[in-house]
C-alpha cells in the first residue's frame, strides 16, 4: 500500500460494499466454535462447558478442564450432546463426581458417561426427549424434564421425572398436568424440589409459576405449593441458597429482579431498573449463583450491555465487578471462582474464570481465536430513535469501518437493517462476526431492538402483544429513517435482513411497505396460519398474544402473512431455508418463492439439505453469508472484492431504481 510523506499508509478509494476485508468466512469459521446457548458447569475444581462445532456438522461437545489444567473433550465421536425439548433445546448435560449425563441428539435418550468409559443409555429407545438435568445423589437418580412424543396425543406430554442413574429402575413422575416444565432444582438437604411451570397460551416470559414439592425418602413428591408467579408475572430460575432458602427471578415490577421466599411470602433482594434474567428460549440458563451463604454473584443487563455483580444478601447492596466484556452468560460459582461465557464488540466469546478474591481473570477457551486488527472493527453505538405513536425505540448502530479504505467523496454507505428473531429476543454489544463482515466491506448496519425486544423491561416487551407485524415493521423503518435523517446512510440503498421471526418482519416489510431496496429472509415465517398449524408445541400458542386467538382472529393472521401479499412485493428478496426445519417448515419459503415465480417477481432461493432452524454446518453458514453479499451487490450495483459463487436471482435485471428518499 502506498504511503504519504510521513510514512502513514494511504487509504484506497473504493465504493462502499466493495472494500477488501480480512474478515472472511474462512477466518470466521476456521477452528470456530459457537458458545451461544451453551452451558458452563463446575464439578468441584473441574470445569465443564459445551460448544457447538460447525466443522463437525454442528455437533455439540461437552469439554473439561481438570483441576490440574489438562483440557479434553468428554463427548466422544459419534455422540452429539444436544436436546430437542421445545426444539430449541439447552440443558443438555449435568455432571457429578466426574460422571456426565447428557442427551444424545440422534435418539434423544439420556446417556450416562462414567470417567474413561463409553456412554451408555439409561432411558428407553422411544420418541422421548430429555433436558435440564439435576443429579440426585442420595437416591441414585437424575431429575429431568421429559417431553414424551410417543403417546399419540395431539401434542407431546411434558413432565418432570426422576430417572434411575443406572437405568435399572422405572422412572418416577414428580410433576405433571401442566403444559410445560423447566428448571428442576433440588434443595441442599435433598428433601425439597423447586421447579418452574406454565400453560398455554403463555410463553415463560409472559406468565409462569415457581412451585416447591416435598420429597419422601424414595423421591416421591408428597405435597406441593406455589411459591410465586401467575398469569401476568414471569418467574424463572429458582435456586436454593446454601442454607436452604429459595430464590427466584420475577418481573412483577417491570424488570426481572431477584427475590427470595420468606415464610408464606417473599421479598426483593436488590431492586434495580435492569434485567437479572432473559427470555427462556433454551434450558440451562443461569443468571446468578451463590458465593457462600451471604453473597450472590449475578449477571444483569441494561440498554448498554451486561455486567457482573455481587449482591450482599444482608444489605441488598449490589457491587459491579469491572470486566472488559459487555455480554455475559451462564454464570457458575465454585469456591472462590466464577465461570461464565464472556464477549464484547472486540473480544470473541470465551469461557472465562474470575477469581472472586483477587479479581484475576483466566481465559479457558476462545470461541474464535482468529486475530483481526482493531482497524477493521466497527464499535456498536446504542441509539434511541422516535417511532410511531410518539414512542421511543432502541438499536445498536455499526458504521462502516476498514482502515485500508475510504469511499468516494459524497457517497453514503448502504444500510443493512437487522431484525432479530424471537421476536422476544434482543441485540446487544456483543462480538457478532457477521456484523463486522458487512461493516468491514463498507456497509452500515443497525441492529434494531424493536418494541417487544427483551432487555428494556416487561412493558417494552409487551408493546408487541397484538401488534406483531406492525410494531416491529414500524420500528425497523423508523430506525432507518433516523439514520437517513442524520445523513449517515444512503436512502436509496437500504436492505432488511433477519432470521425466523426476524425473517417474518423482513417478508412483511417487503410486501406491506414500499420502503426497502432489498431483503433477505433466513428461515422466516411467511404464513402465520401455516406456522401455527405446523409448528412445535412450545410456540404453538405464541401468536395468541402476539397476534390474537386462532382461528377466531384468522383475519389478522391472513392480514399479517406476507404470502398473501407476494404480488405486492416492492423489492427483490432472497430466502435461505433449512430443509429439515421443524420450527418454520420449508413449505413457508417454497410457497413464497412459488408465488414470486408465478408473478414474475425478483427473488432468489437457497435451500440447505440437513439443516434445521438456524444453520450449523460451516459450509452452509459460509454460503448464506456470501450469498447475501452477492445478492446485495447485484441489487445495489457494486462489485464485491470477494470471489463468490453467484446466486441466481429470478426475474431481475439491474436498472435505475426509484430512490426511497421520498418515502423517508
């Protein structure tokens, strides 16, 4: 690269989108493991964690670092420690005294793996799934959530059971009769069991309950009582203190805060306008743990990021522990050490151990060890922006950044509007290589936490109730308008992208609104009626709150299904779809594509064999990223620096486009 008289490298001038970037898919995927929604657990001084490996076909492996520092894989080849309870899984293993109990993906049976031995199944070979295990040493059993698909009922039956740890005795049913169960927790003395439960049409973040049951010597529940929760209160993660007091998280005061049961009631531990919990899309999440009888170590989040704190249980005082990370998950304490997953906008996700006495940090494993110079990273900026009905919504904005390039004078960058899934999820200042993939090539990106997102309290989450397909669409457009008004992006080159529920927002935005120049749907919902008829039990009544009861409000479901308005599509769209998806069936994408083909509308379709809801194979992760970049290069009229296998865009030929400026 040329330099000026001072020796400083001169930047090359090239159009936005065409910048050459070291953040390639090969760098992103080589040796990479995914740690999101995985689990960290202590077994004495031995540390266990799980990681998803795209280069091994998306296999989840339980790993171990022994007290002497030796690291090894626990899960042998031929096994995949992944649960399909609720389809999203989580809670896929437990460990005690070196013995690991895990759910194997292929058959969903519960396996016992003793040190140095081959795993062996301890549950029957039937269509029954297991998650969220806790080991009951006293009785030689493993307490677990069971999802039974073998009954022939209209939907699977969920219970909490106790399985014999050797697979020899019949299981004991501990809790049954409700639609869903989660988080079984055994008291330190082994005589009480706490759990979480909820019923249709609630999701656990809408309304749930915490119950406690008394156990006899054989482990049967002799009596039970509700401790907290209800139809309009979300309670989660019951935990027993070392002295046997029950704690839990509740959003009764708008924010998910910590409480403890006292007598026949309960009391707050530490009030704060922050979230000490999150939506339970997966099992096995841990937001707090006990450091002795008088202190809790917790993670809590606000619109800026996630923090680690310690709460004095006598005074309720919350002290923040300073870390160089903005995203934390799955906190676990053993002795004076706490382990967790940690990342930031410049530090890849990792297993981190913190000494609570000295505050010394140790990185155990990094999810992606690739080194990228900071001159190619775009730091997320939290923004608030005005939206419909006089309200304010939130997002994180990433500007284009590449230390080797600058754009021609007067050019503004194209914008990618990212809408997350869920829709009750949320974006934050984490380490999303997929965002830097765009910004280092000259795109601006805005990660929109539209009304309904988590991280801003219960009232903000409820903005979406009855308004899914309205509020999310409005807020994504409002975020883009806000950036256009500030002169930060090109109003004629705005794309929208998202997966699952985010894909729903994408398709609806392209058909019901004349605003975007292009869109990309990753396994998105195009037909709400088909979705509620075909989806799995966990989400089968989700839309009752988000849209309305079905079939009573079938009119709303039709009105908010992009498939019925494909002939009104205002911009080219590309769809990526796993052909084994059980959450959003391939019919959704294929029907939408067929409608576009019939109407001669511009579209592209990229199906993936062997993929489910979310892509786990490295070759498909690469193809989806490159395919979307190629697609936008054709629509926005630039030549990418990368060599990319072309994607066929039907019914499209580049031509001068009407700008969206007048629509802004």
